C-alpha cells in the first residue's frame, strides 16, 4: 500500500452525527491500551498520526483517518478501562453500536486482542456485537514483541478458544514495535477492496 496522504478527517463523540463518507471504511476495535492507535500509525507509517498513550482511555471518540483519496481507517474508543465511570462506558458502547449498525461504508471490523492475555468478557461481548452487525471480525493479536516466539501458537490458540471464533477466522500476530504483521493487515484490507473476502 502506497500512502500518499493520511489525515485525521473527522472526530465523533457521543453526541456527534456520524459522517457519511464517500469511501469505504475499516474499523479497529479493542480494549483500551491494546494498541489500536499504534496499529493505525504502523499501517500508515507515521509515528503520531493517531494519538497513543501509556495512559489507557486515550481515544474516547471515533476517529476517521482518510488514506489517499480512497479509504478510511477508523479508530474506535477502547473499552474496559476501569477508571471510566459506568455512565461514560455505556455512552461509548452506544456510540460504537450506532457506528457498527449505521455506517453504510463500513466493510470490515478488526478486533485487537493483546497476545499476552486470554480474551476477557468485554472482548467476547465486542466479538459478538461485531458478528451481530453482520461482520466477520478479523482478529489482530497485538504486542507480539512482548512474548517469546515459542509462545505464539499457544497464545493464538487461547484467543481462538477464548472468543470461540468461527472456523476460518483470520488471526494476525502483530507488533507496532517491530512492524511484524503490517503487510498481512494491508493484504486483508486490499483483498476486501478487491472483493476477494
Ligand atoms: N511493546 C509494544 N507496545 C505497544 C504495541 N502497541 C502498542 N503499544 C503500547 O501500548 C500503549 C497503548 O497503545 P495505544 O495504541 O495508545 O492503544 P489504544 O488501543 O489506542 O488505547 P486507547 O486509545 O486507550 O483505547 C502505548 O504505550 C503503546 O506504545 C506493540 O505492538 N508492542
Ligand atoms: Mg487509541
């Protein structure tokens, strides 16, 4: 993928009207701190297009990054951050649900899971939500650099079983640090654009 242009075009909060974009969208969902914004930066080969932080709960809005004059990468708010009040969490949940349900241009949803941990209850809920809205989630197992190579298959199996993923589900091991997996994620996105998936 040749990135000629990558720009934050729209930011939507809980009271925002969602944009009606002219280009297809792919969205990235996952727990707070799992690495969604870092993944977007890796995909577009920029250090800080999407804001990242060691403080969880950084992305509290739906951020639409336009790539070339062609497509959008969509950064969804992270869930499961304990310090956020329940009322806020519900509002974000509704925002994500509204987007998954309402976007006419959304073509695929990637669900990010930290490769070090077994998926949690919220991950399972998110997985089901994505499915209920008619998408087959593609899993990205993040922070690959944090585990030993010998552990990778075992951890992937934990994710597969923990989410009870549908047969044939793609799980891509990924590291924003080493950039391993960038090509694989783009390959999935490009296959989608070409109508191969
Ligand atoms: N070692 C390592 N650290 C990572 C990786 N991806 C993200 N991080 C770190 O994890 C922290 C959170 O990353 P973000 O990309 O901000 O996570 P997020 O999912 O966007 O988080 P929210 O916006 O809070 O939902 C940052 O300190 C990143 O540097 C990775 O692949 N490897
Ligand atoms: Mg973020």
